[in-house]
C-alpha cells in the first residue's frame, strides 16, 4: 500500500449513549509519541520506521528539515495542517537539529483496561468513582458503544481468544458507525487496516442489551489478556491485600477487601432500577461516603463434585470496597452489604430477587451469610417434614428389631 495523505474536515461525534473511549493516540503533536519526548521542530529530521504501519493525525502546519516515511501508512491532515521545508532561518526554540523518531504504537492492546475510560455522550469524563467496574468490564463489552476521539489517529492490537469482538457501535473520525453495513463499509476503506491489527475482528451490531435483568459483558474468554495487561505495570503481581482472606469477584483480576453479594433473580428483576435503588437509598448516605460499588450480571461456573465443569449460572454480582485502613479495611463495605441483605430479606420478592449470598473480608474478619426467599418460606415445612421422616424411620427400625417386619 502506498503512503496515503487524507485531507478531511473532522466533525464532532453525535451520540446518545455512554461510551468507553480509547485513550492513546498516534497524533503528530502528541509529545509522548516521539522518542525525544517532544514534538519535532524545524531543524529536526523526522524518522518513521520503514516497516512500521501507522496512521498519524496532523493538527497544524509544520516546518521540517527532512522526513523519512514508512512504506505503509497515512497522514490525516486537519484543515490548515501540512508540512513545509525549513528555510534555514533561526528558530529560538529549536536549535538541536536532532533526529526525532516516532515511537512504536504496536503494543497498544484492545484488552488493556488502563487504555480505556468511561465518558458521557458529549465525550466528557464520567465523574469519578462511586460506581466502578470489575476489570473485565473496564474493556468494552458486547453491548457497549466505543469512541475514538475526533481529530485523533490511533493503532490498536485486537488480538483475542474470540474470533469476533461484538460491539454496539464505534465512533471514529467524528462519525458514529452503528450498523453492520456501515462498519463493513469502513473496513473496506484505506484507514481501517492501519488502525486495527491482530487476529480478532471487530463487529458492530447496532443493538443494545435486550434483557432488563442485564447482560453479561462477554470478555471472559480474554480475561487472561486483561489481567496480564493490568498487572504488567506492577511486576505481574497483585498488590498484597490487608485482609487475610481476600474475596475474588468474578471478572476481577485481584482479590479485594470488602464485601461481595451474589443474587439469584426472577424474570421481574430490573438491573438498572435496582442499581438506582442502591445508589439512592444506601450509597448516597454520608456514612457510606468512602464506599465504592460495582454491580453487573455475571456467569458463575457450576461443577460436579467441585471438579468437573457442568454449566454456568447467571447471577447479579455486587462488589463493595471502601477507603478504610488497617483493621478497619472493609468495615464500611461490610455494613452496607448487611443493609443490602436486610433490604433483600424484606423486599426481595417484590424486586425480583430470589436469593442472596454475602461474603465479607475485612482487616480483621471473614464471614459468609446466605438468604433465599424460597427457603425462608418453606423452612417450617422442611423441619416438620424431617421430623416426620425421622419418626417413620424410627418406627420401621423398631418393628424390624421386634421381628415383626422383614
């Protein structure tokens, strides 16, 4: 492929949903994209590696002494941007005359949670953190909208254990692609192979989650990629937890101190309404100001005799962590989880919750607690039934010993 220069007017994206936005870019004016940590100036020689494929957005005009281009790539020029030969006049901010090399963009991976951020429809960062996501859900899920910022270029490795990575929509170059046909058309263009590489294939469906009880993320097959990328910066090890028996939430890479709640649900359960209920009734209370919550539908693997994989069961997982320290670590999360369990015991049937199991690990304790609406209704009947069975067995044994029953 020849070097392609594209001149385009880039318009802001119009969107109505919350996006997961890609953070890195390959823009010419981004200082971290150059080995000298600065943007090339007039007396510099710009060097792109010959065999590195790259797409580079250029926002403004530049004068350069020389520029070596790769065999396969593109420059995307904003209105008014371009390049001119340096005329030799003195530039007070540029007297180095160095060779400035464009850095390698091949290592930016789709399944790296640190390279994504949640943004609002207008592209602004979502306010930080009372609600967080387990690590697998920090990467775009199958029903999510993805945005690559307008007026940016990028290159992302989509290596995956899945043949196809499904998404609701993708916004790039100021355009939202929200149908399979529109996305297929973009893939046939010159930019797509420069922006996406690897063995995975992105597929836009244009459809959101159809289930009011929520949908699983779909990133579990690539969970190992997500955790490897996340832990790379910390020496491939999880930080040592304060609690002795940390909890391991499904979809999360490292153990946590705090509380997890697993909910069984009926067709009446509405995940969004229940999340709003928890936020308004509990998370917003001043005593829980330091608590953060993640809530989503996950699949828990079922095994036979604890060893042989059998099936998986959908459940709603709530993860609660707090900012307490030392022996108090997790205690605020523990109290909030107890309040949630009490609310479930009182209103679970109305909310579409059939069962709940709570696990707590704080700086000083570890405990489990379970609740089942069905069990709470039949406990008395179960006890009476067991007593009847014991009496019946006792009677049979008595008659057998007397020789009246063979």
